[in-house]
């Protein structure tokens, strides 16, 4: 029965002649069954391309043995298997579950090419747990939509072919085919919320209401449809509010209710972790609606939302590079810290800078404090901090904007201005692959 449905879904939804499948193989019962189903399918359709990927987290003393078993089981199924090793940062504030999940999907994404399909073995009981966890967090329709059967992922799509099957059906299939699988000892640790639900909550719910899985799946699907409809209705409004640098024009967001929905869609488009309802309230009231001279921000996970010139910006959380010094050699590019790309002072016949003299070693620095300069074409000197404000450099970029020094004297601010006394036509400062928007 399970294979019949799997076969029908493969035939109905996927293009076997060109598709390449990447099967996430943890070695647990669910992915072990999915591997067996795919192995049977490949015997019927040998032209279908498939590889299995086992992600080795290194968290269990049995991890090496599990990897070896997955390699053997994949070989038995006629499927090539790759082991991906990932490293987690123990002791960080982010939960171990979340770290492992993110690392796992990052490792899997490396194996997807355009048109590829990632297959994972989540089932109806997993969906029930996901909805209960979303309710525990107080999620809205997007969170309650839980896991879709098919969704975009990396360069391809993510497909969950077993999402309609109950855990009991999967257990029966594994027993019928005498399959072996990995028993991860952490799956019994009820300190983890999902394990607590799995062992202590959902069995009682399903015993009381046998149709609960299907009812929850139906509710999740309806929430997903509502969320998709909302995105469709607001797509034009979001496009209107979106600046070319992907910041969001606050004045174009409309009412508070519409603005919050647009902000969520904006964050989703940039693959940011969704903020909680309380955090979304802060983004609107404390950042978007803050006083003009305020410099508010909200940080969560690996992101920050900031405001500048009546626009909202989504930023990464970068390391402090204000003390970094990058030595330059004329005509030779040098890498910059903090994901800022590369930079070079190059000789040219139509430049904006004079050539440095022999006793003026050139360098890039990032600390603007204490600098008082006069940009070319302006009258009088001003503090660099004030000039950054006048030129519209957001506060978070003022210690990430490369400052060109000739010796110990500031000669230019990359992408902004040349300092009086350093103008000429001999050289240009070329800043490539910048991850920073000056405006």
C-alpha cells in the first residue's frame, strides 16, 4: 500500500527523465523506509537519477557507525550515498535542535542543482507535532501551515512524499520488509519539545481522536492556502514599497495591519527567520515609527532590522572590524574583512586620486572616530561622523566603510568622497563585490 502510493505520487508529480533526486538519509526508521521505497522504484525506472546524503553531526558516540550503516543500506538499494560532516557550536544560546536542523539543510543544499528534488521522510505524525509546536509558539497562519508537501529549496524543490502516511503505516512497512534502522538515543530524551510531544502527548490525542492526523493536516493545508492568497494579494504593494537595494520604504507600507504583513513577506523573501509577534510589534512601533533622530534596532538569530532615511533594512550580524588595518600595494587587489569583498588602488589615466608618494604607505582602515577632513569641492573641514550623516551613510555602515589612508592621513572614503589635497587623475579606488550598501 505504501509503495503503491509512493509510486503514484512519483508518476503524478515528477519528471523522471530529467530530475535528479537527493534523498536525506539519517538512518532512522522513516528515512530507511524512504530509501527502500526509492530503491524499489529505481528497479522499475533505472533511468531515474538518485543519490542519498547522510549528514554526520558528530553528536553521538555512535555517529561513525550510523554513517557506515547508511552507506551499506544505500548500496543495498542501488543508490550512491555521500556522508557530509558538519560541526555544531555547543553551548551557544541557539538550541542544539535548531543548529542541527540548519546545518543539515545547508549540507543537503550543496547537492542540489537546478531541477533537483530533495526528498525527506517526514510523515503525518511529524506534521501533527509541527502544528502543536507552532501553537505552543503562538504562530499565525504561516506557522500553522507547518510543512508543505512540496516547496522551493536551494536550486530545486523539497518534496515530502510520506507526509500523508501515519507513523504506524511506516512501522508496518519496515516490519514487512524486515528493515533495520538507526535508533538515535537522543530521540528518547523528552527534554526536547518534539520528543516530549511524540512520546507523551500525541499518542493520547490520537487514541482519543483517531482522525486527528488528517484533521490537522487539513487545517495546515488551509492555513497554507490562506498565507499563499495573502502573499498574492500583497505582492504588488510589496514591490511598490521595495527599494532597489532591498530596503523597505516605510511611507509605502500603509496601515499598521498591512505594514506588518508586508514586513513579514519582506523578511521571508530575504530568507530571514520569522520574528515572533512581539518582535514584529517592536519592528513596527519601535523602529519604523521611532523618532527621526533615533537609531533603533532589533536583533534576533543572525539578523538585525534597522532604519535609515525612512527605510527599513535587514542586516546580518557582522563582527567588529573597526580596529582592522589592511595594507595595500598599488595595482594589487586585497581582500577586506567582514564579507566586504575586495579593494584595490589602481593606476588609471582618468582617476580621482593622486598617486601616493614613496613615503606614503597605503592602507585601508575602518575607524572614523577623530577624523576631521574637507571633501573635495566643499568649504571647510568637518568631523567624519557629521559628513557620514550628510552623505546619508547609515550608522551601522560607518565602521564598515573602507577608509583609504596615505601614510597616517585619510585620503578618501570608498564610494563617497576624496579628501582635499589628495585629488588627482593618477589613481582610482576600486571596491569590488561589496556586501555593504552605502545609501
